[in-house]
C-alpha cells in the first residue's frame, strides 16, 4: 500500500466533501481514490468515513486521523519546499487568519501583489474577530490586534492604530453633538457597543486626554462582536460607534461619518503578526510575514498614531506621529515594541482589543 497516496486521498476527500470532487482535484479516477481510502481503512482497521449517496462525513476516528495527517502532509510539503528550487519559489498551502476589518480593508486589496511574487503559494484566509487556536486549528499565521499574552507564540509587531468615536450627520441632528465624554452618559445619546468573545458582555469605553482617563458606560442600541458590523451599525445611525482610524477614514472623507471628541483619544492598539515557534520557520510563512511587515510599514493608517482627512483636528488624536515599526520577531512575552509617539497609555482593556482582535 502506498501510505502517502492513501493519506493524501483521504485528506482530499474530507476537504472536498465527496469522492468525485476529490478525484477531480487529484487528477485521478474516482474508483482509484475510493480504493486508496478503503485500503487505508483496512490498514488502520478502523472506519474513517461515513458514506452516503451524496456526501461523506468523518467519523470520530477519522477526524482525529485527519488533523494529524493534515499536519504531517504539511510538514512533508515543507520538507520538499526546503530544497533549493523551493527556496527560490516557495509553494504550498498557507493558512492565515485575520480580524475581519484588517483582512477586508487592508490585506485582501494587496494580495495580488503577494501572489505576483509567490504564485505557487495557495492562501487559505480566515476572517473573523474570533481568536483562533493556531495549533488546534492548524493555522500557520495570524494577524492580531492588542497585546499578545500567550508566551508560547512568536509575535512580530508591525504597527498600531487608534480607536475614535464617530456618528452620522443624521444621528447628530437628532441627538446633538457631544462636547465631553460625560455627555455620552446623560441619557441623550446611544452607542454601538462591542461584546467580548470570551464572555459575551459589552465592555466600557476608555478615553484619554493627556494623563486624564475616563471610563464611559453609555447605554447602547446595539452591541456587536465584529468590527465591520460596528462600522455598519454606526453608518446606519444606530448610535455613536467606536472604530479604528483605518475603518473610519473613507467614511469621514465622504461625509458619511463625523469624528467626535477629537480632543480625547481612544487607546492605541498594537497590531502583530503571530505564528507558532518553530526552529525551522517554513519558507512560505517567512515570506508572508516579511511581506506583511513591508505592507503595513508603508500604510499611514497603521504606522501613524492617527490619520484623519484634512479639515479635522484635535489636540489628542488628530496629530499624525510617525511610529517606528520593529522588525525583530520575539516570543510573545518579549514582543518587540513600537516607538511611542505619546506617553504610555493605561493598560488597554479587553473591550477595545476585541474590536480588532483576531
């Protein structure tokens, strides 16, 4: 029995969902793929798949075998890619996860450049504000907002951005424009709140002006657990929304949103590219990490502390200060710092991090 071919056939069937689709992607006749999987089940003396006329599903043993086989095949692919030709042309599947807003607004628009450089790398990109388990979910690399507390991971800080408050002109006509943070709590205003993924509870908002920090607990019309959903709720006029400057920028420029309380500023959120520790970092992960670092180093909405369209100003949040992005990968317990453009802020609450975490 060709164990490698059988393992590849099984993995492809699980990923494709049917023997027919798996056979098409492998360039083999369907009976050949069927025989490979049957031979593997006979060799292991266990049933890996439940078969119906339309679809197959994995058994409990099959799911466990799939996870291990997927990782093993990935390592084998990396072994082949470590040869001289692969070093010049990295190839294979690369599983990436990123916050939905970072992925849709900053990453995906530039992926044609990445694929032009590395056409043999196949990207599987997951977009969600839900924190993922890199090892448990077989993810090669993630982009994450906030401080990285898992000391078992390697984190490379690639930039930072600010959170600001915005509302639509229509909302402000109905409810008035807040002049101080306390105005948000006077019963006149409603906010778009953000829910913590771990607890499901909305978090308070922290604003700072110099050394002064205030915590706002305003009533909300709607609470969401996704950054882009929060922007959509703000654009719908459902309340005053907190969002990253790169999310708000085009809507402020078009007049759809108005930035508020610019003499106060939301917390600075660092952005990291994170991957599991590996003595021999794979070529495909290395080139993606280097590409992401290069991409965000030239993006003003990430490397600057705050960036708003011309015509808006504020003493705390609207000055653009160029940050220096660290390029050395370190364990998460010693994340490489970005040179600050202002005095150190208080500890960032999980509430603000959940807006952009991945």
